[in-house]
């Protein structure tokens, strides 16, 4: 890459920085969530990535851990280090069709996954199926505030990159398409959704609550803290805020048949 290119792209986080920022976020969330998890639980992480949460559940709570992910090791903390969890306890599979038996786990955990699946309700039904009666679902997603932070960060830190790429490829056949890209912020749920406007609407805490309540009884809502988007420079310090958080977690139990 040219010197100009390096300067242009320097506003984005490096792989090492993304790893560091995501680990700080996951560690802070875990401080809140581990209090809800019984020790020695049989623990399933749906969308486990490289297995970072599984490692913490095993070390902190002596849980017997299993993970499921469509691309084990391809995302989350550890995707660049490739040194978190052994592959043999991560099964390749999708949330919509978990390769596991009914009523198998004391705790089903899923963090920042539901916004990426193809079918939210089917994924929740599968989590319910493999959860034992009396077990806990702990599930977390980004909030609309996170979407706003992503939108603002993208405008500030990537607009010049998009303009650079537009003029760099000005003579290509996709001039109009490349021009539109300057003003478009891609959805965090891409390719399920294209625009971040979907995120701003869909990621509202009340909307997530309504979606999850179709399959589970929510017994506790946790909004841990407000934090900047890890792909960009950290332009404000992570903090607990009365005005909301960047992620929301729901602690749930199975609904009775008559609920």
C-alpha cells in the first residue's frame, strides 16, 4: 500500500486494536453476567466464535462447556490470535439447527449473535429446545444506541476513505454505485440487512424484548455499559450510564405451556 493509502486508512482500528477493544468489552460484560450463572453448569455458547466466553465460564465457574458456530474461530475475541479454545469442543452448526439433543444444558448463552442469524425466532426455538427445564438462557445483543454510535463513527472515520476509493476507481463502470457508497453506512446485520437504519430501529431494547418474549420468560434485563464501536478509534471512554448501554442482555427461563 502507498504512503497515501496508509494515511487514509489509519483512521480504522488495526486487527490487534480490534482484538484488544473487543476483549475489554467482553470482559466487562462478563463481570455482570457471571453472577447469574450457577457454578458447575453444563454450558452452551451459541455463536461462540473462538470460544472466549467458554474459556471464562470454564475458568471462573468450572462449567462444562460446548460451543456451536458456523465458522469456528472466525470472529470474536481470539479470531486473530487463534489461541483460545480447542476445536474439538466447538461444533460447526447454525443457531437455527443446533446439532444437540433436547434438554441438554443448564445454561444456554449467546452474545451478539441474534442480530446476525437468518431466522431469529427459529434460533430462539432451538435454544429453548436444548435448554433443560429450569435452566437459564442468557442472551445479549447490541442496542439502538450502539447503532447510533456506529453510524456517527462511520461518518467521522470512514467518509474520507470512501471518497478516496471513489476517486481512485472513478473510471470504473460502477461510478454511481461507488458514489452512493460514500453516504451509506452498512448494517451491522449485513447481509441480512443493508442499511444501518435497520439497526437503529430493530436493535431497540423493547423490540428485542418482544422478540425474545415469544419463546422465553424474561426474568432480568441487564444493560451493562456504554462503549464505542471497536472497529474505530475509541473516541470516548466506556462508562456505565443512566441513559442506556451499547448492549443489552436478557436473563430468561422457559415459558410454561400456558404462558
